[in-house]
C-alpha cells in the first residue's frame, strides 16, 4: 500500500513522516507519551490503536518528545533505508534520555518484529520492543520497563485485529481517516518482508468496521480509507456462519452509511481484484474511482521470480477491464527496479508497461534486499546499485510526463473536491482531493474542511490541480 508521502518521487521514496499526537497541553497528574510513525498507512493506523491503549491506561499524549515520559517509534522494515531512518532518529532520542534518565523509549512495528531481542543488543537505549500484534500488552510491558527491566513482546497472532479498540485519531484533519479492515499478508512476494513482520492474513469483524465508519461519520469525518495489504482477499464469516462478507460487500455496507461519506481503499493485489469489486465501485457514487494496483515489474519472467502469481499480460488485461467498467478510474502503481537478475530487456518491459498504463500516480523504488525473504534466500542481489538507480530514474522521468499529462487532461473540467484543510502555501486557499485522488487547490471563499465543493480546473502542476469554485445559486 502507498506510503504516506504521495507527491515525492526520489531514488528512494520517503518512508513516512514524523507523526505527533493531539496537543501539547500536559496534564499535571499524568504521564505522557509521544509517538512517531514511519512506513505505510497501516502503521499510522496502528499508532492510533496504540494511542487508544495508552490513553485507557491513563497516559496523556504530547506532541513534543522533549516533554514525554515515554517515546514510541512505530517502525518500518520494507527497505534498508527505512531502517536507517529509524536508527538515526533513535540516536536523537538517546540525547533526550541522557537529560532525563527516567524516560522510556519503545520501538514498535515491523522493525521491532524483524529484529526482536536483537534490537536491545544493538540499540542499548531502547527499553521496549513491541511487535504489531502485541499492542494490548503495552501497559504490562511499560510497568516492567519502569522497574528497569527490558521488555519485549513480538508474538504474532492468527486472530488479533484490534476490532474492539476505538482508535484515537492522531494529528487528524477531522475529515479523512484510515480504517484497518485486515492484518497480515499471506502472499509471500519474494522481495517482501511484510509476511514476516505482520504475520498471517486475518480479516476484521465486518460489523466493527461498519460501526467505526458510522462513528467517524457522526463525528464529522467525510472520507474513510479501508486498509489492508491485500483488501480484495477480505473475507468475514459472522459467528452464526450465516453472513459471509466479501470485500465488495463490505465496501457496499460502508458506502450505504451516507452518500456524504467517501470510501477509498488500499491496496488491491492484481490477482485478487474482482469484477464484483469493480461493479460495486461503479454503482456507488461515493466509492472513489481510484485503484492502487501495484504491478512491481513489467516483465513476466521477473514477476514469476517475485512470486506475484500473474503475468504482464494478465495485469494489462486487468487494467483494460478496470477502464472498460469504470472509464474515468484513476490507477496507481508500485514498481521496483533492479530486482535480482533483472536485465535491460526486463527493464524495457517495465518502461513499456508504464507507457501502456499511463499511471496517475506511481510509487517507484529500487530493489533493497531484505534479510530472511524468499529472494534473499534464493536469488543473488546482482544488479549493481548504479544500474538500479539509473533504471529507477528512467521510470521516474517517464512517470513524471504521464502524471503531468494526467493533470492536463483535467484542465477545463468540473470536479467535486472534498476539502481537507488549508493549502500548504496559503491560508487563503483550501486543499482537497477529487475522487480520483488528485489534489486540488482553490480560493477559500466561504468553504471549510469537510465541505464538498464543485471546482472548475484552470491550471495545474504535475502534482496539483488549481481551480475556481462554482458557486451554487
Ligand atoms: N501489499 C502491497 C502490494 O502487494 O502491492 C504492497 C505493500 S509494500 C508495503 C509497498 C511497496 O513497497 C511494494 O508494493 C513494493 O513496491 C515495495 N517494496 C516491498 N519490498 C521491497 C523491497 N525489498 N525493495 C524495494 N521495494 C520494496
Ligand atoms: Fe508484500 Fe506481496 Fe504481501 Fe504486498 S502482497 S505486503 S508486496 S507480500
Ligand atoms: Fe508497512 Fe513498512 Fe511494515 S510498509 S507493513 S510498516 S514493513
């Protein structure tokens, strides 16, 4: 699924941003936690579960790590660079710990799961190491760590979905929210560490998902993104065994909450997305016409080595089918350059696939070998770094042309924008997104976050549409 930064394509895409919670008003009788998240949206959603567990336990939240009694860093292992970023951040927390020896530092998430106790040996200042399925045990682990012991819980679960925990929305814009619908992944793509750090795939109780979305809508939220590593394999059977809920059915249930609640979802695995899902998107105006459909490579030979279980032709047929059923659907992708044994010819296949698909958005990376994965065990990481980077640059350059063309196609069009907040550049402008996930900036006038505004597009950059609201009589 896409990492949190959508408009930056570097040689290695930024892994996520620091994420500070709620407010800075410390209450005198409480201990306070500070949490920072890296990686994919699932990690950001998990931090909101962690915040809920800690607040139930009596902690308050602070946005200033220097004021915290407990610093948590929710980590990502997807590429080596993600881990390097975390280690750098930990050296900064080490300085704070020197000033305040009572301060506890905890590492959560995928890197905690990957490194387990080794983390405590490698990073002496860390007091807690907690894997993604162990957040309920945080209070006990904190108590243990307060006695000076190091605490670790990295047990993965077959059924934990945190279904009954109401996430505390951190740093929220009050309009858009992530809702986790499943955890783990069974796919075993050979390059990927996620099945090892997140465990077996499991779906969350459908009723609890709908309830969470209803609560969000009642609180004024106007968009939910249903999250999972592979949402199309969502499958829930209720306790009586009577109700079986597929992903399409789940989307329908959420879409029916209100026509004013937009529904997004991420990520779709090309092998699993069905016509049922596509027709459901088409049927409901409030389900966004936007699909993140990562291809990873344009070469069938490389796709086979990646264990993606589809070929180039199969993927292209899927893109055709999406465009046939939902002609204006935005499509985005993830691609990796320089996977083991990738030849110049394989790379040209990725280029030509990109030419065919003309993605609206693309998250592009060069291959980073991850210890323990199938690829690390079976294949040699034999494409030199400079070749990986050169191929990546070629894909990025092509993608930039396509993304600008995608924006230019909207010039003169009228689009519906859900306002998320002020634009980055000016208090006098608002920013929001179209159903196709394009960012639109326009003059504020009488509008506010959470409003749906009809905007005529008259300018664009490669990342932003710029327009004027159409005022209703
Ligand atoms: N579940 C999603 C899917 O199947 O497409 C993707 C999840 S992963 C968190 C996000 C992206 O990171 C992947 O789609 C892939 O492009 C990239 N990625 C994963 N492992 C990688 C690796 N070892 N090196 C470089 N990029 C990697
Ligand atoms: Fe990783 Fe593949 Fe699962 Fe996505 S589907 S999380 S790339 S193993
Ligand atoms: Fe996400 Fe990174 Fe883990 S992308 S699932 S936080 S390895």
